[in-house]
């Protein structure tokens, strides 16, 4: 694909408010039936363990798996699943009035849209536990201080597109290799990290995009 960067933003009053209330009401209406049928509940549990990830997890984490950088532009609220979708992006801009929350505890649930993979890369475990246990709503400034947001800016969408254009002007193979390197080795041992650095660099040196980058610096 020729896509060099992706900007992810919400369409409406907020980035993503999370849980669909109509669906949640249906869940509540079925709760009594489910609790009265323990065998049925066991079957549901088994079904969920047959695959590595469910559809909700895939919808959030797919942004991390894209080969090109994904930049979030957050306005309004990013609650629950919306917050987890934002956390799966590579870089996050938020407007000063934006609010973020791992809100699932409010509904008696845990965050289950890939947060085990994304939140651990942004905050300490004690902070992650506090946010998960309380559902505390964070201002954009506090979210930035904790690491959930990269930059706070008056117009996150413009800032995201400006950064996307800057990234698009770089060697696409080097940008993708850089994302792959960091995603693969951020929690890896030294040997694995060094090995992948060398492997990716060998593939870049002398490639058409790398030669073009060198020439551009001398024009």
C-alpha cells in the first residue's frame, strides 16, 4: 500500500464514548436468564477462549498492527473502549478539554479491548491499577502527564495531519521498519533487540528509498 500514515479521529461530539448503551441495556435484561443457567455461562466462557482475540480486541489493536504510523486526534471524550482504541495508536494528540477514562469499572466490567498490551507501555502498573479500579476521568493535561496522551493542542486534528504529512515525507521503508523495530523489541531482551536492529538496517542500506533520502539531504 502507498499509505504512509493514518490519522484516526472521531466524527461527532467526541473521539469515542465507548460502550453502546442500547447493547448494554440488552446485556442487563439478559443477566437474570444467564445467571439462572450456569451451564450456559460455562459454555460462553469456553467459547471465548477458543481464539486468541475477540472482535472487540481486534477492533482496538488493529491500529497497532498496521505497518504505518497511526496518529489519534482526540476531542471530547475517549471513554472505555474509546480510550483503549486511542491507546493502540502510535501517537496521540488531544484538545485541552478532552477527557479520557478506563471507565469499564462503572459497569462492573474490566477493560478488555487490548489494554493488557497497550496500557502497560504507557504507564506504571500502579497507575494502570488505579485507573482500572476507579474509572477516574482524566483531563487531557493529566493524561499527558501520565503518558496516555503525547501532546495537548488546541486543534488535535490539524496537529495530527501536520505530523502525518511530515512522516509521509520520510522514507516509508525506514518509517515502517522503525515502527516494527520498536513494537517488536520494546520489552525484548538485549540480544533480540540488537539482532533485529542489524537485520532491518541491512535491508535498508542501499535501498532506493534510502538512496533517495541521502540525495535529498544534499539538494
